[in-house]
């Protein structure tokens, strides 16, 4: 079965299902009843203030979301008092007569009410949208003045005193007013609700609607109860794009999966705002990949040992039942390690040699000058040796520079027994204790033979002030003769990176994509992404199953001797038809 990993949404931002059809039909019925007007637009699904927006989608538990985007749209609320989150309603206890004189009413009167917004809110219209009493009209609206309701009504607007309109209206518009409360008087009693559990206040909340001009303020968006991934300071008017929140969605799915959930039906976006405007979800996009975990002989861990700076290729194997190809969109892994604090310099693995070998013997010594640009700490040196006689014993010395040649001051020395070597290979020599060096100086690595002989490989290099010298029969140091550029000994420095020097301990390469990491944590997470979130394209390879497995080759370059272990190696993919 081909899984595209894409949730398809209709243009209103809701996954296509029967609920959408019900909402569309309900909107059509309201429009036919005349409740949609140019002056006052009602939204059946309107909610205000803090809300939870559901991002629907059937996401299997073996999936990983690679892209989750949407927009949110802020606007002022227009709709029933019931869903204007700040509003509460109570009977007023008084009503006004034609002479603008208040009359005391029974506490259970259903003619006049106080709408309390719990703070200053901008409003500009009221409307009776439905009632059991077809003759019911709004006759008087008064604003709150801080201590009491004002004398001059918002409706009727041509009165200077709180005198009700003689006929009333179902829709009253008035200039935008910022107020904490409204007094609303009706032309007759609201009919008693037919449902015994409902009260008159329920009728007011459901069938008197309001147009607010207050928009959301200081909006925060999070996935469920996670920390916010998006904030908008100030008033939100219009549409705002959310950043990719796939990481938050995956964390939410992981939490559900850990609790035994096998399919995630929706992703809740928790929206909080300081003012009760409307927040709607627009243009959601949710793309996910299926996930498989690498195994090696039923183990999900692969230890790798590095004897020195070197490249190794590792085969990542994933169980692949079925015949579908996989389009790789991502790869992630955890890495634990045991590497030292030193690194190997230079960091290039592929040296170009001129097949020049200087043979170190008791009567022939080699020295290589090194420029110290930054203060650092040497832990050893790696020699590129060949044709080492059995029982060869080499003396390695670090000597202070004197007028461009090795001087007399020995900074450090080591005696090293070297095994017989027939082919070219690297041989690491570690100091008994680190040697600290300061910037702005030259030192010499000197290699002598105590017993036996060994060939040390030389390579050509562009002149940079460092070069090779030799000393034959103790006759003094001389620069090695070479006409093209300069010769340097194929030494590698085993030292700590200098301050600010970028020298990650390993480099990983998969399908042309390279990542470097210094593995500073106990468990390090490395992630490759082949999916371009801007274009929607994937540069990952298409894999074909072989004997029930998918295989990927990963090249690892280690810049120090040590060990690392791969674990929880997961591939993110989409299935494609067998070619």
C-alpha cells in the first residue's frame, strides 16, 4: 500500500469528513434565514479568547511528521454572547419607561439585562438572532460609565436620556464604544425556554449576539500543553504564518505513543490571548514520513572502533517487508562515544604523496618545523611510516627553533618501539604527558633511530615557512633538497583544538550530505534532512528492498582514535510503487 504521508484538507482548513458537510449545511440554513447581513456577520463556529484549534489527521504511530505549518487569522468577534468568552449576563432589576425613569423589576424579570464583559471591550452592534417571541425587539442600550450606566443611550442614538425606542429593532448598530458593560432592554419578555434545564439567561446568551471590535492581543500558540512555539506581540489583525512546528507535533505524538495510542486523530493547537478576539486556523499543512529502525543481526546498536584518524563505511540495514520502494526524506541517530579531547591535524585524510621516503637510521635523522599559531596542548604525533625493520626503536623529540633550524633546547622526548611494517600506514605516538605550547613560535618534530630503521613518507606542499631538515652522521641540520615547492614530513599533530578552532571529532556522510559533530554530550542526536521545506522537494535517494531489507551506506571520518556506538538509527521515508 502506498502511503503518501500527506493529510488532505479542504479550503476551510478542516480535514475532509462528514463534520465539514454538517457545518457547510448549517451555514447555508443561517444565510437563508437572513442572519448573515452586510452590517453584522455571524459565524457559527465563532469562539473568542483562549481556544484550542484542532489540526485533524490520521497519523500512524510509526510515523514522523516532517512538516507542520499553518496560518492563524485574528479578527474581532461577531456572534452569540454565549461564545464571547468574556461576557456574562444577569437580570438588571430595573427597566426604563417612556419618561426615562427607572422602574424596579422583580429579580427574575426577563425584560432588561446587564452584559458584563469583565473589562473594557470595543463593541458596535447587538442583534436578536432567534427567539420564541417573534415580536421581541431591542429598545434601549446604555454604556457603562465606570460607576453607573450613562444617561445618553447608544440606542436609540437620537435620545439624550435613557428613554426606550417606541418600536425597537432586532439589529441595532451604534458608533464603536469601549465599555465594560452594556444595559440592554427589550420590548417584551423573552419566552420561557421549553427545555426545563435551560434558563432565561441561557436564551439571552444564545439568541442575543454582539459585534465586538476587540481583536486578539499578545497571542501565543503551542501544541497541547507544551511551551509556545509562536508568539505575536500586540494586536493581531489578519493572517499570520506559523513557523514549522513539526518538532512539537512529534513530541506530542511520542507522548501519546508511550501511553499506548496507536493512531493520532488530531493535533491540538492551544491558543492563548490577552483579549477575547477570534483566532481561526487557516491553510494547515501536515506531511509525515513512515519510520523504520536500523538493525544489525537483531541488535539496534552498532559499535565502531577507530585506531587513528581514518574513514570507515558503515552499512545501515532496515527491515523492509513488502516490495515497495522507499523515498528517503530523513535519517536520525543517537551516538555515544569514547573519544579523547585531542584531535588530529591536519584534518585531511587523502594525502597526495610523491613516493618520497626518507629512511631514518642511527646515522640519519629527520626534523619537521611546525608553526604554532594559537596556544594549544600537544598529546602526541602520528607518523606515516613504511618499511620498518623488526625491533626498530625510534626517539621522538620536540625541539625549540633556533634561526630556522632545530636548536639545542629539547621540550619533550619519547622512546617508541615500532613493530615491523611492510606497507605505508599511520603510527600514533602518544606523549607521557601533554605539552603546552604558546602562540607565535616554531617548534621542531625530530625523529631519530635508536636501533633499526624506518621509512618516513614525505609529501610536497606549497611553501608556507615549514619544511623538512635532515642530519646525516651528526654533521648538522640541512634543508632537504627539493625543487618543486617544499617537502614536509607526513606528520599529523595530535593536539587539542585551539580556542575558537572548528575541529569536530567526526564527520558523517550519507547520500552526498555531510554533517560534522563534536559529540560533546553523553548521548548525541544527529539528524539528516533531505526534504526542502520551502520547495517541498526531497533530494533523498530511492531505495529498493533486497532480501527483505533496505540498505544505506554511511561514511564516517574520525579525527581521533576512539570508539563510537550508533543506536536508534531511524530512517524517515515514503513508500513508492515498485519500479
